[in-house]
């Protein structure tokens, strides 16, 4: 099998045969999936965005017309298109149009800024950038103008008021016969949380991704009667495919979009649309639980609350059923592939204290020590995995792939876990150089590089510090050069370099030198301990 996109490692033929024979990879594409659903129940509502109720037939037609329009702009099979859209219906038009063309969306998040977007466009050699007019008070057309200045020749399409660019709504043509991609082709590039200087891109095929959410549907009880609320940014892997909006569309259910995740937006939608399933990161679940305790809105339709992206505390877990009357499902996944779920009928203590078990009988999961040797059962170690929906390598990243994957194709997740006797995963920590800020992943090295660009910074080391609400926040330790800069100034400097706000350090600490490990590397463990110690009195003061 050769994927359409050069630079994407794929599964060895033996595994391709195995995953097909087992019925995981069924040989159909996203375009065909929507066509089938539209034929089965054209009138059913697929997507709800504010007052807009879009049927399966409408979505199918919109995707066809947009695909034809994009083709008229010269966008075709294999072309990369950076997509940065918030939770609006156009997201699905764009996805399915690109899927049908065989063009490859690169899914950026709404919070990404000039540094990230121009990198995605340059690195993927994108033909186009599809964005929105204004989101959360931020004018994306200004960002697009800055991106175009750095990436000449990039076409920009804007959902909403286009300003100086082309309106997405004007990209419309009579549907044409398209050859369409193969099921084994790369459907899109997803972003990795990352632990390196620049984010890595994750190539996912039609076959592998569709399998992941079709199988998730079974585990999560998703059917044509499911009403799913997209409250997290829908371009992220969790709300996209676990089972997420794509799973629900596969089942012929209804996707309801929330533009913001706050209770004042989400609760009325749950009531109005009789939402049955919703996904949250732990801090968001906490906000919902607090607000639900005395809401006037009827949330009784809610059957399952999924919590994932970062570790769900037992405190949150215990409150879900009493407060919401819903079943908690813990979800431990990664855009690279492997997703674990607690099952809806698991005993309470399994749901409360574990992050569940893999989707597939063919998900191979190893827990190993530093030398890649399996640890004793129940012991803690590094999680390695391979399987029918876990990638074999990042897009155009040969050198990094040699480190991030074992020679026999296991992905090194960077997570430190143990397995319970029943095979449930418990996440105990992390070996990768990443901060998990309430589900948002920050590669320490990426932020360090930005700090190092400041003339008064001699060296920088970014680590996590504990936080009651987000679980972790970022602390940048800085060895200054010459006159001591102000923390505020460094934070402003990083922000002004055009970085997503969640990556800007929450705190800066100045030190004369970094503690070192035995082999002379910066000891981030010592830095984490130092900041934790310093925070104790502060946390106490706040009570
Ligand atoms: C999801 O995907 P990513 O790619 O943003 O982040 C993956 C990483 C994991 O390697 C792990 O470090 C962490 O996020 N993580 C969790 C977790 N879920 C993800 N750590 C502890 N407990 C959990 N429940 O975050 C993602 C993708 C698909 C489904 C769910 C989450």
C-alpha cells in the first residue's frame, strides 16, 4: 500500500493484510461514508449550529459543491490545506469537500497564531489556508494577511466576512465526478502535542481513522439516536473521533456545535437539543459540575460525560453521576492513534480510578523499562503501542521517527503507565518533555526556543508546575545574560512572537544556573521540585 502523500511511513504489508482480514479496514473513504448516510436518511439532521439545522442530504450536497469549487481554484488530490476553523458547520463542509477531492487538511486549532500557522503552511507546502473572520474577539483575517506575507502564493478562504480574501461561501460549483482517494490514502494531517522544537504532523488514512471511530461507536453506545455536543475545539482528535463528531456522523446521529464551552452556552444547548453525549477535558468538567449543581437548565438527557486529554481526578470522577445523572467515561488517547476507554458497564471503581483499555483487540500495548524490556505485570513503565489505527511515523520527520518509534514499529507514547490485572491502563506520569496544561499540550523545547531568542536570556528550561484547576501550568526557568530582565517583559516577548496563548509561560523564575543530572543534562525533575516547593506556601495562602 502506498499512501498518496510522500513522506508518510505506513504499515508493513503483513499488518495491512491482517487489519483488512480482521475487518478493521473496510476499504471505504470519508466521502463514501457521508454519501451512504445521506442516501439512508437524507432528512435527518446531521449538524446543528445555532439556528442552522443541516440535514445529511444538505451536508452531502454542500460538500460536493464546495469540492467542485475548490477544484476550480486548482486544489486537487494530495494538496495540503491548512484548516483553522472554530466549532461552526462550515468545518464539516470543508472536511468532506477536501476528503472527496483527496486533498489533505492540516488541522490547526483556533488558538494557533502566526508562528504555528505559518509553520504548518510552509512545512506542509500548503496550497491554501481556510480560516474564519473573527473568533473569540480575534480577527483571523489579520493573521491570514501576516501568514500570506510570509508564505507568498498561499490562497486564503474565509468563512464569514472575507475582508480582502475570498469568501468560502463563494467557492461553489456544479458537482463534478471526482476520481476520489483510495481508502489507504492519507485523509488528513493531525497535530501532535509534541515534545520537540516544532510540532509534528500525524498522517491518518481513511481506513485507519474510520475504523477508530466506528469501533469507538460500539464502545460508547453511539447510534443514530445519539445527540453529541461538540464543546471542545472540534479539530482536536478527542472530539473528532473518540467517537466525536465523525463517529456520530458515521452512525447517522446528530452533532450539535457549541461555539464556547462555558456553561451559559453549553447548558441551554443540552436542554434544547436533548444532548446525550459530550466530551470534556478535566478542568472543563469541573466547571460544568460546579455550575450544574444549581442550574435551572434541564440536563437530564445527558447519558455519558467523557473526560480525557489529561488525567481526571477522582474528585471529579466521583461527582459526575450524583450531579449530572450521567455515566462517566474516562478517555486516554493520543492523536497518533491509540485510544483507551473505560467501558460504560465497568464497575464504579474501574471508571473512577483507571483510564480504561484500548479500542481494538489488535492494539498491542507494552509497558517497558528504560532499556525497552517489559516490566513485571502491574509495574510502572513506558507505554509503547502499535495497532490498526496507530501511525508508524510522522509526516516528513525521518530523524525524529527513528527515536519516536521502535525498530518494530511501536510508537513511544512518552506516557508512564501501569496495567491493572484486568488490563486497564492507569496513567502515572510522563517521560516526554511536555506540559499538559488542562489537556492542552506544550512542547517545552518549542517555548524554550522562543525564550532563547531574547537577548537577555542565556538559557531557558520550561517545566510543569502543579495547579489545582488545570492540573499543570508552565514555569520557565531562565538563566539571564547581562542585566536581569523582568518576568513580565519575557512573557510579553514570547506572546508577541505570535504564539498560541496557552504556550506562553505562566511564570518565570530566574536562576544563576540549572541543576544537572549525573550526565550533565539539565535536571528538569529538580526544577519541577524546586517550583513545587516554592508554590507550597503560596497555595496555602490561597487556601
Ligand atoms: C489527546 O490527544 P493529544 O494528542 O492531544 O495528547 C495525547 C497525550 C497522551 O499521550 C497523554 O500524555 C495525554 O495526552 N492524555 C492523558 C489522557 N488523555 C490524554 N493523560 C492522562 N489521562 C488521560 N485520560 O489528548 C486525546 C486524543 C484522543 C482521545 C482523548 C484524548
